[in-house]
C-alpha cells in the first residue's frame, strides 16, 4: 500500500511539474534581432545573454546571418553581446510582448576573416552534436591559460570558479575525451596550469550523445590538447601577482616532450593569497527591518598538477597513464553585523554580531590507464580506459554570535556558539571500452562502461555555548552511499550528400544504489534501468 501511495504521489508531482513547466513556457515572449558589423556584414557566433539582477535568464548564439532569438518571461533585462570574451554591446531592454529589435550595429576591431567559415581555416565549426572552437587558430585566445581560452569560447560563461553554459546550466570538463572529476576551485586552479598554446580546440557538447553517461549536467566541454611532433619538447612558465585589499600570487608551468616512442606531458599550478568578499542584505518585516553587513576574507592555498606518459609499442598499439592531483587548504574568516530597527520609529532596537571561521582540507587524486589499438586496415580502433578517483574533505567550522541592545549591553541568553566538524570521503572506480568502425555510409561506435563509487559522510554538530561541548544529535548526520552503473551504447554518424550531417545513438544504463543512514539506522536499496536515445541533424545552407 505504501508503494502504491508513493508511486501515485510521484506521478502527481511529475504531472504538476510538467504543468508548471508548460505554463512557464506559454507565458514567455520572444526577443529577436540581427547583429551586423561596421561594414554591414552579419556577425556570426556572437554570444547573446539576457540577465536580470546579475543572474542569466537566457542565452544563445547568432547564426550565420547574425540573427538571434531568445524566449523569456516578461521583465527588464540587460542584453549583452560578446565575441570571444570581448563585450561589444550592452543595453537594458524591457519585454512585455514579443519584440524584434531589428538590426543592431556593433564595432569590432576583430578581423572578420578570423571568424569566416572557409574550407581550410575554420575558427568555429558546427558539427551534428557539438560546437568546435579551434583555439590554435584564434588570436583572442592565445597567450593565456585554459581558463582564458574557455572565456573566449562561444556559449560558455566563466566566472570566478564556475564554468557554465550561457543559459546557466552546469558542465563537466573533459581533457582529451576523458572526464575530469575535479570541480570548483580545484578545477579552476588545475586549468590555470594548462597554457592556451597547448590547446588545439575546445568542443562544446551541449547535449551529450550516447557515448557519454547522463550525469544530470547541462553538457560537456572537451579540451583537446595538441600532440607534439617527433623528438620535440616545449615548456611554459607563468606567474602573476594581484594586489587588491589583500595580495594574491600564482605560479604555473608545464613541460611536454616526445622522444622516439615515448611521450611525456606535465603541468603544475600553485596559488597563495587571500581575497575580500562583501555583501549587504536588507529584509523588511511588518514591524522590523533587518540590515546585515557581511565581511569575508578567503584564504587561497592550493597545489594542483598532472603527469602523463604514453608509449607507442607499435604502429597499431599505444598505452599510457595519466595522474591528476589537487591539494587545497582553503580558509575563510567571516564577520556579520545585523542591525534590527523599528519600522515605526526607525530606531535601532538591537544588534547581532557573528564571527565564524572555516578551515578545510580538500585532497583529490585521479589515475587513468589507457590503451589505443588499431583493429584492422579499415581504420577500426579500440579505446580502453581504467580509472580511479579519490576525494577527501575535512571541515572545521566555529561560529560565535552575540546579541546586544542598541547601547551595546549584552542581551540575556543572547550568546550562542557552535562547532561543525564534517568529513567526506569518495572513491570511484570505472572501466570503459569504446570501439569505432568506419562503414560505407556511417561511422559506427559502440561500447560499454562499468562504474562503482562509494561515499562516506560524517557531519557532527556541537553546541559550544557552555564551557563543555555538547553534541547535538538532531543536527548531526552520518551516512554511506554506494552507486554502481552498468552501461552499453551504440551510435552512428555520417553525411547525406554534402550539406546534410546526422548522428544517432542509444544508451542503456542499469543503476544500483544502496544508502545506509548510520544516524537513523536505516538502509535503502534501489535498482532501475533507463534508456537515453539521441538524434542530431544539421543542414548547411548552400
């Protein structure tokens, strides 16, 4: 009976969410326009975003005719257009009904020849399931790091430690087709160690095809690195110093070489310093107003790097390994000052002062073993990968709060303090085989993957208001989570004549999960199978 009720509730919520989604879509209006340059040529692949309150509500790219279309709810938006990370246009636009902004002219000192689609020198290439930005042919993306190259990539938004699509969806990062498990600050620091001169292209896969697992993200970004010629090497060193309220310094470098059948590639990045963060907040109640000021100091201490080796045993067989590591020790000091005032008299009634400190250690280690083999004279290839990724984090947070009257006299029982101690450990193992076979009418790919992971979390909350620390069991939690995934897929891609390209695929995933709440002494198991079909068609105008 409980299962029937649960399923009915789930179905009802699903229908409600779909109804709300349909209602939201129907309430949207269209904003469109066309961008041209000073010579009246259309500006292709111009990145268009519409944001409100510093939050992106929608984004798209102009097509080969310079035309864009956005579907947005009614409101006022900051409409911005940028090309390869350079802002060319920004205006506030109000949307109360569908509008066409007409032709908008922008001035750019970028050579349009750089973005022209030609047979030999394509800077941006649109394939059936992805957009390819050829970094090695771009002037705007040279001389920096992988972070700078990503900032210049159309349809991407890079801000602080976040890499997203322009519509706000998250992304997974791949290096040479292999997913990086790093995230947040660790990923940003790692990408800073890769010079943009080592990047051949960046592939933006907004809707991952059947070859890749569905992880709930908005898409994939594949950073393809250049391959060295025989008996060749290169090195890269970079350092920076930034002085704002507090200083921040960083140093990074890379060394790559190829000698006979052996290839070695490595990069290292170190960051040290601190940054200031400020935030003000005002909350209005019926009788009171709470005005808060937050002042933070973020300490950055990180070391990340990569070391890889490849050995070519023969013309048909190559094996290698790749290690990625990240070691961060972030530290945050925060002070919060809140003034509570009476809305009738406008006088301050009381003050709340809070001081908190976070100290954490984040460590991650990733190891990949891979092999590439040519199977026949037709060009069939086999790729095999074995992966391990381990992540651990420990956090120690202390917070003290004192409430006072406006004359700074402490309020009775207005003092409180707590200590949070959190630990997390994550281990992942996977094995993957991919086979690609070229046929007369299509290129066929198929393969499978085994994925095993386990998470162990322990969150302990202690009340330290009194002299003796007391654990709060209601606010403490410890659990284990295991997930196993077994996947099979196949896909094909090809062309019909010259102007039609297609790609199709199907992925099957069988997932088994097991959760163990140590705090509640409860265990839950789940098992399900899902299918993910995909199809793409691109038509190139003659």
